[in-house]
C-alpha cells in the first residue's frame, strides 16, 4: 500500500510563498499577524488572552479569504465552525522550526497551499456520528477524501461524498497507519492530513 505523506512533514517543508500586493511583492501586516512565531508559541503554551485573540484573527483571515478570493466558498475543509483550532496546529508546527517568521506570512503561505483543495462552491454539509460525537463535513470534501483513499488502496467504495461503513473502515485504517486514534471518525485532523497528502501526491506527479 502506498504510504501517504504525513501532515506534519508537509507543514514543516512548505515554502514561504511570495508575498503579493505591490510590484515589489510587499504588503503591510496588521495586528497580531505581525507577531513572531516565537511569540505565538509562548502565548499558545500559556493559553493567554492574546492567544485567543490570535484565534479570532485566524478566523477573520480565513473568512476574508473566502469572501475575496475568486471561486472560493471555504478554504477550510471542515464545516462549518472555526478554522482557528486546526490552523493553529499548523502554525505551531511551522513555528517550532522557523521561530522568527511572522505568523501573518505563515498563515498566508498555508492558505495558498490549501487553495488547490479548497471548497469552491456551496456544498451540502453531511453530519456524521461516531462513538457518540458528531462531525460536520462538506460532501464535496468527503468525495475528495474518497478519491485519495481509493488511489492509495484504503477504500474500494464509490466516490459519492457520503459517509458509510466502508468509508469509516478506510478512515480507521488510514488513522492507524498514521498513528492517530483509529475509530474512523472524519475528524478535522484526519481530513486535512489526507488532503495534504493528496495535494503532495498531485504535485509530485506534475
């Protein structure tokens, strides 16, 4: 079975994208986006008020991306809810290796990386219950996940964007192989890890 590239490796290795706005590829960072990675990690470890303010800023940044980037309904693969929890994990992993980077540029680079697998149109939201917990996922994202799992030998069902026993079993196998809790739940961490691996695989074949 083809091994999928792990999320943490993908995050650690992503290049800082060119920062657009002026002809010199410069733009002005505002607010907490100017904080360094070191400051972000310090506030995150403390669970400070500033850290929660950063979470609100992340959600605002993602919402603005959705509003102003053409053919973008949602840059976050999980629906509906907050983007801050998952994106904060991405920021932390990057910041551990690049302590001087400003978090505004790191988040911009992350969203540009996610752009290829964004939700482009309004999609039906599927509610899934696993082990007493409910998860809301875009049907279009589930179809993308099914496609990746089919390609990598985890799933032999249809690519219909629906959650059922076959997809749950495939997710459970993927989670076990990735060292994650393996109950087949479509957690945000699982979905994003699969989507990042899918993006890395697509890039490698170009």
